[in-house]
């Protein structure tokens, strides 16, 4: 399985991206971004909150939501919505798909190899394809091994 592995951007990158979006780097935004970079398991906002709170006890849930929105807005994080579950957050901004394990619920980055230019999808007149987001479902290696 080909998995996508993002490189951690330098702190100045985060500062520049936020500034370009008219936002400033705050300790809370930095902490939320670090939480997302530390463990690339596509956490929900609740999970981000619990992890951030362990290192920054004064952070609130509302602040975490605001930080996540700011990171999405400046292009440092993307929202991942799988079926009807809670929105998850992914710091990998490379083109990739998400593999959802139907057994344990884990989410994994999978290298995406089809670009909109290569897709050859027939769209109705006037439509223009910008992005392909694919969610794959199945069993992760651990769950597949247990199912044998």
C-alpha cells in the first residue's frame, strides 16, 4: 500500500501562510498545528482538543475550532469528511486519498495518482474539474490480519 507522508513545514511557513490569509500566529494556533503534525491519525476536533489541552490546559474547545478553521483557511490543514462521521483534520496537503478502515475506524493517507488532468471524466458543458477527492473503504493491515 502506497502511503503519502507529508514533511513538516517550518514554523516560519505556518506564520507566512497565516499572514497571507490575514491571520497571525498565536500560541494556540501553533499548538493545534503541532497536535495535527505529531500524530497523523486524522483526529476529530474533540481529539485535537484533548491532545492540545494536555500541553496547554487553558485552551478551550471554541479556540480549537477557531484554530482549525484558521489552519484550513490558510491551506495548512484540510478537512476530511467520511460518510456521516465527525469531520477529521489532515495536515498532509499533497494530493492523496483517504483509506477508512471499516473495522477499527482508522484513517490513512494513500498516495493519489490521478490528477484532474489525467482523469478523463466527461463533465456536462460549463463544468470544470479542480480536485478529485477519493475515500477508500476496507480493512487496514491489522484488521485484515485479525480477519484471517
